[in-house]
C-alpha cells in the first residue's frame, strides 16, 4: 500500500510536468512548434548530455500510458478514487521539437557578415556572445556600458558578437555559418536565453544554451568559456520569465567542467532584499551603467587571466 502511494505521487508529479511542458509553445492551429523570426530553421543541433531532456519515443509513451491506465483501473489503495478522478491528467506525451536548438538566422542576419569579417580579419583575445544585454556594452551611459567597458577592458582585445533580440538558436546559426571560424579567442563570455523565455520552457532554454556551448567548444577547443547564468528580469521574484530563466540556470550549471566551461552565477549582485533589481533600466530587463559596473567587477579578473 505504501509503495503504491509513493508510486502514485511520483508519477503524478512527473506526468503533470510532462503534460505542461508538452503543451507549451505549440502552434494554435496545427500543434507545430514556432521557430521565431527569419528563415526556416536548420536541423536540431547536438545537446550535451548534462542538459538533455528526457524524450520518450511515441512507442515508449504509448507503453507507459497503457501501464498507467492499468495501474489506475486496478489500484486498491485509499487514493484509488482520486486517481480515477484525475486519470486523464496522467498521460505521457512526446515532447515537442525544441526550437531553441534549431539554428535560425533571425535577427542576427543583418549583422552576420560584419561578424564573419571580424572573425577572419581582426585580432581579439576575448569574445562576447549573447543578446542585447551583452550587445549594449557598446552603448554610452547612463544606460549603456561603454564607459564601464573602457574602464575595465580598455587594454583588452575584445570582439562582441552579441545581437539585441537574439536567442540561443541565433547564436547557434551564427557560429555554424562563419562566426566560429577564423581567429581563435582565448576567452569567451556567453550569456543567452532570456529572449527564449517568452515561448520556451526552462528545460528547452537550457538545451539551447547547451547546444551553443557545444558549438563553441567545437569551434574554439582551446578557449575557456565563462558561461553566465541568465540575468534576472521582471519587477519581482515571481516574474514568469525570471522563473523560467532560473530553471534554465539550475540546469546549465551542470555544464561546468572546471576545464573548458566555467559556470558563474552573479545574479544575487543584481537583487535587493525583496527580489527587486539593482542596476537595471526601468524595463526591468537591461542593465544600466551601474549594472554594467557590477557585471564587470565580477568577471574582469577571470577573463583577463585567461588571456595571459
């Protein structure tokens, strides 16, 4: 009886989570995943095993569902009525195709050729990869990080391939289409995924980040990668996108091997005691000059030491 109850509770948690995951982000008309802006996406990229989601086949899901149905129908425990009442929720569905690991040019396209030129023709020791949060190191204060960049990294050779609005699949596409060729940096700082949070789950985002890291390792085998946790966002700790990013962060932390990939979570530096943001613009998404100062202080020694 006790084993039955433990099995039921564990099954319910796993299966309801799977149901919610499977339903997320589907096209309203045909149940097909949306792949964002730009041209058609490429085939799914490889994902490191540390962040790979469980993906049962259709046949496996069918077998599990048959077994669950039999379990519910034949259950004799005190929870049998509860199980039958919610039997329709206990269904394993095959996860959708993950858009976060399908390379797509998206918003990166217009700036791609310039990045390829830089990769092939310029010398740099540090490569920045990401979205607007990283892209806007180049913007002047009081909202951008240009002055802070000059203060902390003025003597460093940096290439910034981050693009405002980009996603994990955009970074992936860029690397696969020439941005990962040419010059080989000694240090890479990657922070990406917040723009995926509107339509992807935390697990899907983590797979996307993992695919980017794998591609960076392929293209730059001798570089060290500083993988940053996705920064906090939103007005408070219960912001839906912040929660997704935190879930993704807890997964991508597993990519830290202390040899080539080094995960660093500096998010607490951006939060006050109530979970509000410190050093961010009124949009509760992008750092201001104070935020870039906090960021630079947290990473400058690591990145510069890797270039020596």
